[in-house]
């Protein structure tokens, strides 16, 4: 009888210890976040699509972290998020008090871009999640001679471009080199917003590589008034449902062979994590887990979703774990295909 009491007592202690462990882990994260201000580094200009998404996220994210810290977003623009990515990797605190929003092109830059400018390994970031999968578009102003994407193979279209990792520079460059389109790139615009306004002012004739979600948010009147023509969607082979409904052709229908398809896959696979959020390397595992749980909860918050809908922001979230695996898989691409993709970007 005494032996049974000892056995039951040991079992009770064991279960109590198991029950306490999650609470202890939670209290450790809560202790860290309580009363803290989190620095949210946004690697884009204020007013652009990435900044609008980040601003919305910052207003809801803190309430789902233990201790409900205050989240303050600040823009760190430059070189298509490379400045922000380098800062997060090399200089930002690694204690969990700082996280960031990067262009998807910056995540790809060490693999297929100008490696000297990227002082980071994206696989060592901890990905919190992505606000959506992305589709980009190519558009022409209504006064341009180019009326369809097929025209791009015989007619020149002058477009504005931005930093080396920006999609509005990378994507038309790739289309020229792989598919044979005739985009004429005018460099020097700080971001997609500036390049879009340049098109409206008549400085250029079109734009290629801007995210569809950003375009429909910032320039809905251009579509309503038929001031622009959407020439093509740059997306997964299935395409975007709304753009499919509008009859916008998919770039994949213009691919001539398997070799070109592999090259394009290396570059456009980043669309699967259109708006990634990251933690610097070295952040403790329990805090990474807390960030990911908070992100997953935020993108399901009904008030968050209602505000996103009001702002015409597409929320098609991808989990941090999924983004992490996608990045690792992309970086495992055979070297021959990577070299061809790098050549296509020049």
C-alpha cells in the first residue's frame, strides 16, 4: 500500500512538471516582451505596397505576442531592401527586439544577384511568415503603341525601374533576356510608386514587375478609367484568379522550351513568399516560436482582415515554417540553372 502511494505520488509530480514546463516557457517569453517596444524595420519607402502591408501588420501584431509589446514600424529604404537586410543580419539586436520586412528580391539576391552587395545568408534568417503569395503584372499606359503582350516581341516599351533587387528592374530584364521582349529600362526611380507616377506623367510608357496587390491598392482609378492595359501576369502557372477572370495572359504561355522554364522558375519562385517578414540570426528559439504563432494569429484576426479588405490588400498568408523551407529549397537549386538565371538578370 505504501509502495502504491509512493508510485501515485511520483506520477503526480511528473504530470505537474509536464504541466508547468509550457507555462514556464510562456512566462519567459512574456517576461521578455512585456513593456518592450519592438523595432520593425521595413525595407522600402513609405507609401509603397510593402510599407502599407507592414503598417497594417504593426497595428495588430503586438496583441498576439506574450506581454503585448508595442510594435513600431520604421522605413529603411535602399537598394531594394538590401540595406535593411544587411542591417538586420549584421547590426540589429539578436535578442528578439527587432524584426523586419524585406522585398522578396532581397531574399534571392545572394543566390542570383550582385553578391558583393549582400552581406547575409537568407537561410540564417528566421522567417516569421509572408503576408501573401504574390503575382506581378506588366502594364502599358493607354497612349502607348503596345496594346498586348504579343506586341512586346516587336515593339519597344519604355519603363521606369528601381533598385537592383526590385522586381520592377529584375522581371523585365529577365523577360527581355529569356523570352525576347523589348522593354527599354530607364533606371533611377526610387521605387515602384515613383516609376508608376512617371508613367502617368508621360516620362515613360509602362511598368513591369509591380505587384498586382500593390497596383490595385494604389491605382484602382487607372483601371476603372481604362488608363492602363494589363499586358501579362507574372505568377505561378495557375495564374491569379482575378487576373484570369480579366483575361490577362500568363507569362508561362510564352515560354518556348524546358531550359527557359527552369531559368524562369529559379527567379519567379520567390513569388511564393511575396512579402516576407524575418528575424535576425541568433534569436532564441522560444521567441522565434512566439513570433510565428503571433503572425499566424494576426493574419486570421477578423479586424485585421476587415481593415486589409478596406485597404484592398490581398491576404493569402504563408507560415514562417513554409517560407523557411521554400528558401532552403531554392538555395539548393543546381548550380547550372542558377548561373543561367544570374546571366538572365544582367
